[in-house]
């Protein structure tokens, strides 16, 4: 029998481990988040890719609770940053200060130096403060007064924003949105789900009882192992064709970047892995594309005047790009 490591393929043991870890994480998070199995699953895909998550929905849906549940289910250092208009870049990255005891300058770490960072209501901070996240999210490092500090692995930003209440907010620039691997929306629960929420939170919050189900080192190892999951050339070209179609469609002033191609490629791999497969199907690409691509697109003036949405227009693209079939 051929050794998977010798061929560069993901071993059956790693596939089984990835699926088992995903199931444990999902069970842990769903002790708190009710009736949102698909959303939790998509969030776990992003986590296994070491990608950042943007949770966007109306107030009271459970965005912050979901972010906290994910953070507590990981054996990682966790910091929460409450974004406000008066928050300064140095408030999140840290500062150099003069230590009178030692007679030397020292660096005081900001809350951004952690493995899991909850950026609550990120669109309430000024563009200057939002920009302080760019280097950290893309390069996993921060630079303060010319000194660069590497961030620990995994480094995950879970950001929340309210798309309805716009007063006193600063829309995220395209460069910032492009650095979020996925954008997720929770939506309102159904009647049974809402009744279950009342039952679970009746006496205390189940969030307080969550404990880590995976260690940080194991998370990093599995994320690295994903790079060996097999992708057929036809499926890889399918990813490319979807992204290129956004650049030629007249509904978009600006299509998706090569970063979007990489994001869709990586998340399709992770989706296949947590489904228990060591190969990617076109269905994995189609499952992840609506959550990976639309938030990176800029609508044309005509599309905005017609009241069209990026999600709706991108769904049309997914319908018309031919799906590769096995010969």
C-alpha cells in the first residue's frame, strides 16, 4: 500500500482526525448556539483554515455569543476588544513606555497580541484604528514604532458588525473586507429554536460551562495538514472560472481578487475534510463560495440604482459557470 505522506496526500488518519475535531467543536459551540448548524459548520471551516470571520447581522441575534463560544472551545489565548469611535490604534496594538524602575523603554502588549481576538462592533472604530488590523490579519505581525512583533499561531479575528444601525459607524474599507476569509449571517431562529434558547438560558448561561476541546498546537498541525488534501485540476479551474467571472460581469465595478481565489480554494478543502473526504468536490466549492466571495465585490452604479445585492448577483454567476463533471 502506498504511503500517503510519500505521495503528498492527506493520510486517512488525518482525515479522520479533522472530522472528529470538527464534530467536537460543533457539539461544543451548539451547546450555546441553537438551530444554526450550518453557520457553526461554516465558522469551523474558517477556523481550520486559520482564517478570519466577519459576523454580520442585526442586534440580539447572537453574534458576540457565537464568537465567545468558538473562542472558549479552543485552547487558545483570548482577548476581546470593544470597538468605539475614541479607540486609538495604540489601544489595540500596544505602546512603548518608559519604565522608571529599570530606566529603559519597554513594550506593553495590546489586546491584539492573542490567538483569538474578538473585535466587537468593528465598524464603530475610526478608519485609522481599523487600519491597525490590516497588517495583523494579513501578515500575522504588528509593527509599533518601527519594531515588529510576530503574533502567535493560530491567529484568528472574529469580528462582529451591525449592518442596520449606521449612525456613528465607519463602513469597513474594501481592503479590510478582503482580509476576512468568510462573512456569516445568523438570521432569526425559528419558533422551536427560540423556545429552546429560553429553556437553555433560563437559569444560567451554558457559555460559562464551555471548556476547550482542542489545543492550539493541534489546530496549527491540522491547518498545515489541509495543504495536502487532494484537489483535481478540473476543480481548481472551476474555482478560477468563478472568480474570473466576477471580473467580467458588468454588475460589478470591481471583481474578486486572487486572494479570493485562494480563500475559496482553501475553504473548499476544509469543507471536504470536515465532511470526511480526502478530495474536493465541486459541491464543496459551491457550498463555500456564497460566504467567501460576495463581501469582496463592489457593485457597479447601475446595479446599486436597481437595488441589486452582491449576494444575489453572485448567485447568478454560480448558476451559469459550468460545473466540472467526471469523464
